[in-house]
C-alpha cells in the first residue's frame, strides 16, 4: 500500500496531552490530517523543519525551507511529505516575520524538530502558528501541537466520518453504490472520548461491526507511547472494546456507548 493511501480498516492510535495541547497519533495519513482540519483552517504557509528539498524556497536567516503558495499549498505539501519519512513543520503567516526570529527561537524550533518535544511553547507570536506538526519514529507516528485543541477534535471527527462514509458508499451486492450521504460526527459527542484519549486509546477500524441498521466502531485503551499495552482478547490483532462510536444507518445519526 502506498504511503498515503487511505485504508478504512486501519487502526488509529491516539494519545492526548491536555497540558501541552498535543496529540500523538498513528494510523492517520497526512492527507487525512489536512482534509480533516478543513479548508477554512488550512495553513497558508509552512516552515519545513527537517529535510532539504529541491523544489521549495529557503529563508537565509533561519535556513529553513518553506511553502507559501496559498492556492497550491495542500497539493505541494502532500507531494513533499511522500518524499521523506520525517515531515515536520510549523505554519506561519508572514514571510517577513521569519527574519525577525531570534537565535534562541530558531534553536528552540530545531530542538522541537529533532527531539520531538518542546523546550518552551511551540507557538510563536512572530509566526502566529496554529500547529506544530512533528514526525516521530521515521514517520510511524506523528505529534501535533494545537494552539486550539478544538481543531484536533474537528480533525478526528472528520477522519472518522470520512472513513465510515467510504464504507457506507461502497457498492452493494448488485453493483450499485449507496447514494445516502451521512451527517458529520458531532464534535460535542467526540469530546465524550476525552478521558480515553488522555489515557491513550485505539480506534479499531479493522473490527467495525456492521449490520443493516448501524455501524459500530470499537474503542480500547492503548498507551500510544508504549502501544504494547493495548488490551487484547487473545488475538494480537483483536482489541477488547471499552466503548463504541455508533452510526445509525437508518436514522443518520451518531451515538456514543460505554
């Protein structure tokens, strides 16, 4: 499977740190993340923190590459992400403000990129960044700092909705696709997961339970910083659910069950 190919039966691991407003995740592709945060919240420019790219501009003051093509930023970022296993970035507003970063701030950003954690707040007044997106473990996991944690909930709600939508719209046995559109997973409902997210959890898309009337997405505890701690039922790929996100095909609505 290609690096960024979306698989609706891929587990998603999540660990939320409410102190730093950061989320460690595995199983969410970069295109899913970008689509999930939504067009209105799409960054206008990215400061690239790791790899040297031949197709981007460079800021001499910071020695960081950057993308500032607002119209094609999403497409360019997806192309660049495929070229490396360590795609880390901060978004920013004004190119001129890159030249105002101090040596201390540049050092902090370098530390953030290479150590995967912050010395001080990863949000800079000069950059006006909303995100700090870090690749960990050669791209196996990501750590994202959110200035506004609501954006995380919006993103993961969209990812879940999109994956379930793909399943709903798969062709029937008679070869005809289902035309029914599904309502988006409410963020208010998703916040019911906060306790599980703080403990670390896994959304097991590979164990979706489907009937004619509903789809049930099982959720289990998982320490994403040590994902061997996932609660299993004897099969290393099978989790023991602690809760479910349930989509009613009949009523076109979502519920949350413990």
